[in-house]
């Protein structure tokens, strides 16, 4: 099915969430419709306005926002003077709650992919009474195992590209913590140093999805210089700390989500986010379902788009 038209928002604003941060939000569709909040990937990717096209604007109140430090939220962390001290998963969970309260939403559906599911699941486990349903696409949960695979392990399949990624940090740090080394470079006051590190980071991310001809290969390097720096700096910061979550915290607390309907949609060809995390969560979550798309990687395919549409339709009001 073709997506719904890209309608204009009927309301928008900047919400003060403390620590000098204001998050950008906008709402579209039916003000009296079923609330759904779109949680973007990255972290640091900003909320694509296109995600609202998946929802019937007559039946949903579609809420989109940019997580603190990225997109149209202020200040943007592409500026190295902007501290990351108050930018953690726990801050983002609090931001989501503050946004829900600001918009007068009692309970909402959660929708998002990639990094988004880390935040969605951590939020839902903290506030299960505020969640009606969840749709998760290419779910990354930021465990040490997943992070190590994405920034080291998958290099076994892409040795040339991984060596280039590794060569982006000073020689003395190449056998150590690459994410910390990149974090320092991406926070440099020297714009040239920042930008080179961002390009090197995004070139690696693109290498991992380069085979996804039915999706969007090359999407990470396609943004503006500011967007590249924001994305890379945020990713290095969050994944370098494993999203400030315990090693298996999301899986261990999944019992709090029992009774909340959920659909995981995962591409079998996704090198960056293998199936195992979603598989383990669904096995421990009786009201969750896993849909595996054989021809899709991380960035989707027509078959994945159809599966997402079916999942949303399942939760669309009559």
C-alpha cells in the first residue's frame, strides 16, 4: 500500500527539558485521534518527518520529536562547546515523559527503528502504564554484545572497511577503545578534526549496509556536515556507554511489558542488527510477535514496508 500523504503539522514547539536543552516536537493528523509517538534512530539522527506517512492522519494523532542535542532541538551537539554530560538514555526517558505530559497524552503507541527501540523499550519498562502498543523495526538494544559486533565483530566480514574505520583514530589507540577515541575526535574544537572523524564514522556505517540494494545504502554519509557530526558524536557517546543500561537490563525487565502488544520487524540480511536480540525478547514476551523479512537488511525493502504497514494497521482504530 502507498504511504499516506506528507501532511503539515498542526502544532509544534520547543519544550524546555532542563539542563539548557529544548526538544523540538510537532503533531500532525487528527488532534482527537489515537496518540502515536515516533522515536527516531541514531541516536542523533533526528526525527525524519517522513515517518508520519505510515499513519492514517484521520485516525492517529502523530507525535514526532528530535531527541535532545540533535535535529531541530537546541542546542545541537555538532557544536563541540555543547556538553554531553546531560545527554543519556535516562535523560531521554525523562524527556519523553515530559513531552507526554506537555501534550496531555494519557497513553500512547510507540513506533520506531534501529536505536529507537533501545529508548522505546527502556521507556516502556519504566512507564508500562503509559504504553498501548509498540512497533519496533530493526531493533537495536545497545547491549555490550551488540555494540561490540557493530563496531568490531562485523569487521570480519568487511576487513578492508573495518581497517579504514580503525585507522581513523591515532595509531596508539587502534587496539583499544575505538568508540572513546572517536568520541574525543568528534568533540574536538578543531572543525577539520571533527569533520574527518564524522566522515570516517559514517563511511563505516555505510559499509555495513552497502549490500542492501532494496533499501538505502549510503544513507549515513548523505547528510549535511552538521548532521554527520551530530550523528557520529551521539553514536560514539551513547554506544561507548552501552546506553547507560545494564548488560541485559532490557531483557531482564521485559516481564514489565507483558500484556502490551508488540510487533518486531527484522530483516534477515541485517548485518548491523542481527536477529538475536529481537528473538530473545520475543521469546520472553508473550504478547510480542516477531516478523522476519528474508530480503531485507537494516534499511528495509518493499516487503519490510508492507510488514510495517500491516503492523500499524493492526493497531489502527476502526
